[in-house]
């Protein structure tokens, strides 16, 4: 299987523009059978439907066929045909299997020394800067004079290497475009900026004008933030008027609730005649008991019994106990 050199992007993408197809010479565009036969003669299998042709130049064109091969979904067979100016004979230059726009391909190869990403460094790992790292420049070298060396250490010059201007600019751009930059969603919704916040701790050196560290444990604590960044935990944040839950009287469901009841006999039916004595009440009670024994508890007599219980005469006066033994004469029956 050969490789195609100089194949246009339209071949790899599987789509050719109309203007490109118009530039294909007729004798090259008609060489579809020649291109398919070249694949079959080479012993290639899985040559599927014809997909189109794209011009390489005035003397060459590339025909594309679908590749019906297991594991090569979306790939295409590409056959380059050519013809000399003024000649009617078409010859095959190259053929290859190329990925189409929907093909599953491996990711771009990355050299091993470029594969480390932010967050990959773990406890105990060692990562040395590459030789000639443009982010670093030589720093102050000790002279041996204690006074000079001590002063140099106080102003941050007691290091072999320091960040170069290029390194500082890269870091500043990365912080500006990160999660704690002025264009983040949190910053856009904040009531104010970090440069006006009491928790903002500016950096030293040339980065002081635009960057600092957040000291609020409930916000971006310990992160480098842009001075134009902001959040809802700003030191000058005040709650809006009326915020919070309304105040309600506490309710104790274990307390005893005092309920005023109506006087006894206030809701009694008309059977309780005005001026009736305790004897009448006792008679009602005894009569209801007799009715219950006769199986008439489900009639209006049972309601009369409820009336006797509502009045409470038998319970409060004790008359019912003294009159239960008295014989109650039934009403006379008339023919």
C-alpha cells in the first residue's frame, strides 16, 4: 500500500468544493473505473462506494472511495491518476488509505518531554526545568561580603535564578485568563473588585500592580487573583434590607392548651323542657337504657341517651343513682 504525497485537504476531509471539481480535466474525472481497477489489482479489499474526485493540478486528480474495512469506519481509499498534457492515456500514480472527516484516528503524537500538564506533579515527584528555559534568568551571585549578601537576600536577590520578563508576562497572562481573572463568571457577577477588598494581599515586585493573593477563607483563599477579579465575599458587601427569615413567635406543642367549653345543657335538644327537675333527667336515662335493651339503639332513642350524657345531670348530682331503682311506668297503650 503506497502513500499519497501532496493530497489536498479536500481528500482528507472527504468533501471537495464545486470550484475545485470544475478544475478537474474531463479525461481525469472520467477515470473512475481506472482508479477502482488499480485498487483491486493491488489486492485491496473493502472498496466501497465512489465518493468523488478532487484536482491536484492540471495534470493530476484524486478519486476517493469508501473503505468498507473492519476497524476503519470513516476511512477512504484515495487513488491519484495523472495524464500528460494533450494525451488521452490516464495512468495511476499512487493509492493510499486515508482518514475521512468522521474517521476514528489516534491523537496527535506529543514528545515525552512535552506531555506533562498542570496538575500532574505529585508528592515526591521531581521536575527539573529544561535547559535554557526562557522563563528563568541568572540571579544574584554571592560576593562573600556579609553586608552586601544580606541586603541582597532581603530584596529577593539571593537566588541563582529568577523569573525573566518573558516568564513573568506568561504567568500574568495565564492568571488573567484563568478562573480568578477579571473575565470569569464570578468576577462579572461580583458587586466590587479585589483591589478594593480588605482581604486582598498585593504581590511584590512588578506584578503588584495587577495581582495579589486572596486571604478570605470563604472565597479564593490562597489563590493569586487579578485586581479586577471579585466575588460575593467582598469585605464591603452588605446584605440587602429585609434579608433573612421573618421572626415568628415560638410554638410549644407540648404546652397544655386551655379551651373554653360551653355550659352544661346549653346545646341540649327540645326534650329537656325548661324547669324540668333531676327526676326527669333520670327518667330519660332509664328510658334510654330500656330502649337499648329492646334493640332500638339505632333510632332516635339513642340520640336521647346522648342528650342525657351531654347534660351531665346523672354524673354531677347523683340523682340518677338514686332513681335507677325506681320503677318507671310505661305509657298506657290505647287500642
